[in-house]
């Protein structure tokens, strides 16, 4: 177990593509960090630099107190779980788990003890003599986890380990990874582009965008106070509604047309206002003005079971917004509705930089 | 539907007959007496000289020096065929490994240079090759017979394509598991290449076994004769003024055919198993 420290780590591929642009993160001992971001934002690259599979262009990575920039992957005391599992196809499950230990010259009975122990924890004891091709996706995933566990490393690195599984299995394995990490207390860095996976697993989230950190924080913190429009639209599902607004004498208004009202909170003349689908309430016409009030026309109602999502068009020709409503709510296409949001649920971002404006 | 099946089978049977008849005739003829063959040509039934012909061919010393018999030639052919195939596989795997997994200057150029040697078969470079082998004093040695032939552009190419199809994550997982370049090669790549190795072994063994020109040049000592060239050589000596020993020649030809057939059968089952069980 160890801390991991990244200090302005950069990665430039082939002298041209800057995949990671000076990232600094302090990861505490035993912490579960999730790197999340859209495809191509550099999360795999960052993880692979920690693993030692990719050279660090500039900056410094420390595992424990040791700078590992020039240390071989095998000597960094880490274990990695790959998206496609990367099990050795010609070896039995047992040998897949044992291979790394054998290479370190560990005694046979210690290897056996560790493999059996990992197999017990992951419930793969029955498959130890099988080859990976004779396993289901979920079982392979467990073997890949087992290969990481047996090494008893200072840190686990996961690169989208669940994205090859079907939805149900993904949820199940997600819970299991979380439980496992909590009981082993091994520092973990987990890469995913799935915001739900990120929210549920992380002690702290690192939201990456285009090689830069947008925000670091506990999942709920990131959800409650997104640092930028990017984070706001990336974390949470369906995504936060982002509305371009201007201000006039009466307060907030849409840049195009009517349909929005509210007080100007920060004395600026342009904002991007954000409000999550779950924080918009459908209220009777003529209700008292809230922090934000919207007039909209229903387009579609999308029931997903436990709740429904209402898609509506603001004002005349304004942006489309999403509202979460209760599961059996009834709306007709074309119906006029009034929506309101409380002050604490409305986020304001700088209209040019997209950074959060805090009051 | 049924008619179609009958038609299919007829075509297949015709193909089989076309391929097998000459071999069967050679075998049947080899079981007959020399004089009878000379008088009546190819034989269509099983004669009563089977045991004696094959025994003579395998054990009776022939040639000028009377030191080479069927067994010796069989041994030489096996050494050539196996040495040739194994050598080619080892060399081309190592070359492909270097090309695919190591970044060295001009790697691509190196690959294409190797690839271009495909355009230069042995026959084209046979004189300089002979010159070198002769200067090294390797004439009439197994080394001289095998080593100059084992560089293989074809093998290198196939292994290169195969290695490129192995997922990178496997290499990365192995690196994290503490496998160095050599361990990765031996522990991961070689076992994964089993199918490929079997396929190339079949091709190369047969190719090596059937070499004629090079062994003819490089071995003047009859103790190094291979079966393929022995068939001709021994026949020439034995005929003299007498009737050519057709039965012996046929028997040798049959014997010369057996090992490649066995190799193909053995490795093919391996090969197909490998394909069906597709590991990657
Ligand atoms: N070997 C490479 N050479 C050049 N550019 C690369 C290389 N590997 C990655 N990149 C680039 O670096 C950027 C980050 O890639 P990376 O693989 O880290 O993305 P990612 O966040 O993991 O995306 P995904 O979610 O799709 O896996 C991308 O723009 C990619 O094109
Ligand atoms: Mg990735």
C-alpha cells in the first residue's frame, strides 16, 4: 500500500500530440481514485504512465516515496487490470495467476497459498485448471482481478475493466470491485468513461478533459458543485440542462426570445445557467417566481420505469431541456408547462470560459 | 440435392484417383521383379518381390564407394529436412520478434530487405553460396548442407504478421508480471505460435526434404547423399550395361515419400487443433 503522487505530468506523443497536459494529483494511501472523461481525454495515457507502460515526457510520478519515472513496470509494485483482460490464452487460470509470482522467484508453496486465497476471494476456485477461452466474460474478468490480487501490490490500476461486460454483470462486478478494494485497502486508480461507474466507485473523482484536469473531488461534491460546464454536462445522467442567458432590467432572460425569468445573481450581463433534470419542478401556471422559472412546451415523454423524462422546448424556439418527473406522470405533446428551480439548484457558469461562478 | 451430392463425390473421387494412381502404380511396380518390369512395363498388381526389394534397397550398399544404403540416405534426408525446418523456424521467429517488438533504426527497411530476398531463390545465388561454403571448408558436412538454406523471408513474413496480431496488452501484462524480452518470447509468444510453427514446419520440412540442387553441389561424399538425389545416383551406377533396377528406384521413391507424408499427417492434426481451439 502506498500513496501515489503525480506532479505536473505531461505526455507528448511523437513530439506533436499532447495527450496529457501537466496533471497533478495526490492520491492518499488506500484511496480509490477514478479518472473519468470522454474518449481521447488522456485517461488511459495517464494510467499507463503510472504503470510504467508509457514514458513520462515531463513531470514526476512517485509511488510511496520513490520516484518511479525510470523504474520498470515490474518493479513499481503495481498490478493492472486491462479492458480486454489480457489473460495468457495458453495458460491455465492457475498459471495465469502464478506467472508473475514465479517470475519474481517466489517459493512454490507461497505461490500456491496466494493463488488459492485469491481464488477463494473471487470464487474462481472451480476454474483453476481451465484455459481462459473456456470461461465466460465475467469469469475472465475475475481471473484478471485475481492476477492483480495475488501480487499484493502497492496499487491497483484499472483501465475500463468492465466495459466488455453486459449491463447486469457490470453492475455486479462494480459492487464487487468496490467491496474488494475496501477490504484489501489497496490504493487504486480506475479509468472509465462511464460516469455512473465513476460516481459509485470513487472516493475521489478526477474529471479529465482534453488532457487537463477539470475537477477533483468526492463524487457528491462534483455533482453538487461542478467546476465547469464540461463537468456539469459529463457528471449526472441525463446531463444537466445548460442554458445561455443574458440579463436585462428585469433580471435573467434567454438570449433569444422569452420564456425564462429569474433574478440576476452575480451582477453580470451574461451567464450559462445550469439546472439538473431532477431539480426542475413542474408547477401550476401563476405560481410565485422562483430562482429560475421557465415556460416550455412538451415534446416527448420518455418513461424509464422508476421515473420518466420529459423533453420540452423553452419559450418559442428556445433550447430543449430535460425534466425528471414521476413515473406515472401524464403529459401531452404540445402541452404548455411552467418549470421552476430553487436557488441552491441553479448553477451559474461564466459565459465565455464555462467556469463556475460562486456567489 | 442427392444428385448434387453424387456429383460432388464423383469430382472428389476423380481428384483422388488423379493424385493417388501414380503413387499406387509406383508402389505396385516396386514389388515386382526387375526383368518383368523391363519386359511388360508398369505393373498393376501386387508382386512377390516386396520384401526382398525393400530389404535390398534399405540395406544393400550402393554407389562407387559402397558405403551408402537406403538407411543412410534416409537418415541424411531426415537430418536435412528437420534441420532445415527447425533452423528456418528458429531464425525467422527471432527475426520477426526483433522486427515487431523492438524499435531499432531502419527496422522497416530491414524487414523489406529480408522480404526482397524472396526474389532471390537459392538457384540464383547458388554459385556464390557454394563458394562461401567451400571456402569455409563446409563441403560434405551437415552444417554446409543446412545452414546456408535456413534464412527464410517467407517464415519471417508469416511470423511478423502473426506477432502483429497478438494484442499489445499481452506484452504489457507480461511486462508488469516481470517477464523480460526473453521470457516473454519463450513463455508467451512461442506457445501462442504453436499453430503457426506447425504450419511452417510442414511446409519447410517437405521443402527441405525435396532439395536436390544444393545437396548435389555440396555433398560429393556418398555418405552424405540424401534419398532424393540417391534415387538418381544409385540408379545410374546400378544400370551399367544391365537392365535398370526399376523396382529399386520405385521402392526408393516410395520410401522417399513416406516421411513427408507422415510429417504432414502428424502436424496437420496439430495444426487443425490449433485452428479450432483458436487461442487469441
Ligand atoms: N501511441 C500514440 N501515439 C500518438 N497519439 C496517441 C497514442 N496513444 C494515444 N494517443 C492520443 O492521445 C490521446 C489520449 O489517448 P488515451 O488513450 O489516453 O485516451 P482515453 O482517454 O483513454 O480514451 P478512451 O476512453 O477512448 O480509451 C488521444 O487523442 C490519442 O489519439
Ligand atoms: Mg482508454
